[in-house]
C-alpha cells in the first residue's frame, strides 16, 4: 500500500514509524524541514520529500499520482484540507485523511462532502486525547480504557495490587469470584514482558493486566485486579490549550473543575466558554497557588500544557503536595516509560492515542477499531467477519482451526447484542465483530489477510 504522510511533526512522525514497520506499506513523508526529514530517514525505511504539503508539484514529486492514501497531519488545518482537495482534484486519491484541530471546522460536517472539501476521515488528536482522559476518570485505577463494538465491550488495563481479589490466585478462580459476568483476561505484562495467560496463570502484585469485559461488568473485573477507588469528583487541569479547555467543558457538568492558565488573555477566553469550571490565572508550577487551591483535596490533577518537561515537573509537584492521582501529557515514549508508575500515575501519549484512529482507516479487511497498546508494541483490533465459509477464511470455522500468528488471540466476539467470550471451539459467524489482542503488531498483515474476503464477495 502506498501511503503519503504530509507533516513530520509528532503525530506525523509517529504515523510514519508505525506504518513503515509493516512490510506491505511503502511510506513517503513530506515536510518543509529537511533536518527533521533526514532524521526520520536515518531511522526508518521511508522516502522523504522537502516542500509545502499542499503544493501540486510537491505532491507530484511525493508520488500522489498513484498513492492509495494521503494522510495530512501538518499543524495547520487549512494546509491539511487544501492538500486533500489537491490530491482528489488532480489524482483522485482513494482515501484522504486530515488532521483537524479547530472545533469550528469539526462542527461543520457539510464542509467535508465530496462535492465540497473531499476529506474522507477527519481526525482531531485533541478530541481523541480528551475522550481518552474522560474514560480514565470514569474508571479510577485504570491505566487504559478502550471501547469496542460501539461501547458494548471495553478493554481495560490496570496494575494489580494486593487488595485485588484475584491477586495471588489462578485466573481460573475468576469463575468462582464473579460467576455471572462476561469477560476474560486478554494479556498480562510482568516486568515489561508479555505473558500468555491461561487458567493456571497466577496474578502477581505489580502485573499489568489487560482484561476485556462487557461494559456493565468492567467494575466487577476491576475489583479482581485492584481495590475499587472512589469516584472522581475534584479535577484540576494545568494548561488551557485545546485539550485542557475541551476536557474542562466535558467534565464541568458532573465534576468540580479548576483550570490553571498562565496567559491572562487565554484565561479570559476560556472563562467565556465555560459555565461552571473555575479559571485561575497563574503558573501551575507555583507551589503557593496549588496550596491555596487545596491541591491536597484534588482527586485527579491533569497536566496538559504544550511543554512535556513542564507537564512532568508540575505533575510531580502536585503529587508531592497531596493530589491523589496525577496525569501528564508526554510526547516522547522514553519519557513516559521513565515516569509512569513511579511519581506520575498515568503518562498520556497523544501519538499512541491518535495512531489507533489512523490505523483503523488504513488496515485491509473490515477493521473497524484499532487501539495501540504498550507504547505501540501491541494492538487490540476489532474486525468484522464477512462472507460465507467459501469466501471467508474465518466464517464457519472454529477459532482453534484459524492460522493465527504467535502472540495473537481472539478474546471476544460481539454477535448482534450478545457479548461472547471466545473459546477454542467457538465458531465465527457472518457479521461477527471479532476482537483480537496482538502482543506483536508486526504480524498484522496475517490478520488482515484472514479477514479479507474472496473477490466474489459483494
């Protein structure tokens, strides 16, 4: 597949990294900064083109004339939209994905019809990050909360502690502890290494446990891994940028929200958009300000500025001053690995959150959901089975008969309104939503091949 990525910023570079690791992809990256492109080319097997992402001659040099997908990820909405228009008008590029940061554009869907701006998929990393944080606040104690099958099923990652009912016991004891629930443990990471869980696997304190469950059963499973925490009520946000303001808007109706912004003009603008949240002008790293605002009574402190070093230090300060839980927006994966589970409870990676949304639109076969896990090393995928036993490699077959790559397991099937925990003898039917967990995402091509139907399928 020929993929053209426009923009080599944090999101664009992350997309290039993930997509170039897959053998079936031929990736070209366009950016105006030759030094950034040189660095990418030194690390990745990709082509690079220096130039303005929306200029026709630059797109021509980048190979837009036969590209399968154009992904416009520059920092400027207008450049991204015009690039998609040029790709469509001159080359009829089949799939055009655009990053749109401005809520004003995102809230005007008529702009993006084929006879207007031909953008097939709009992605807002800021909104995706906001939604991600919201889910973490709904399930206190979770490291990741990911939706499948329109929210009917959730994959949750949590670190086991000694207060969890299952800690120190075999996984098979789940049936006795919570007999009337639908769910299973999909993966365990111990000391950074993946374990393939079975009924005899013992959950140890400190294990990072990923379980998948019907939405109504998530809390019951959480209690098996760690003690359930009280609901989040008081939230403090450092940084009034796009993400900070969107999160405050989303939370203020049901939570006590304070947002700290150092720029008085920006703080004034934020206050005009918010109804109940309190906007404070100041530096979130000011110890006196945090103490005055009762940081020790805050349930969750979210550091969401544009500077990751400031986010790390501010979150660490808030934790030291008594905030119950702290989250920090961190772009570099190496920083996230260093700080998470030490002083900072959750490191939030915009690239990891965004890349899953991108991958769902790039995968072959009917892949409707992709979530990147463990800093991109693993993936959770939702694919739809189509066709019959002749046209499909999965329909009408037992799971034990499928040629799944090593480290890949089918954990759940959603069939209509039913959530079915997969077993070795479960037979996949037409239109099943199949949820898989992959500990090695490099084998994704084999999964895509499985869920592609024969040429006779219409």
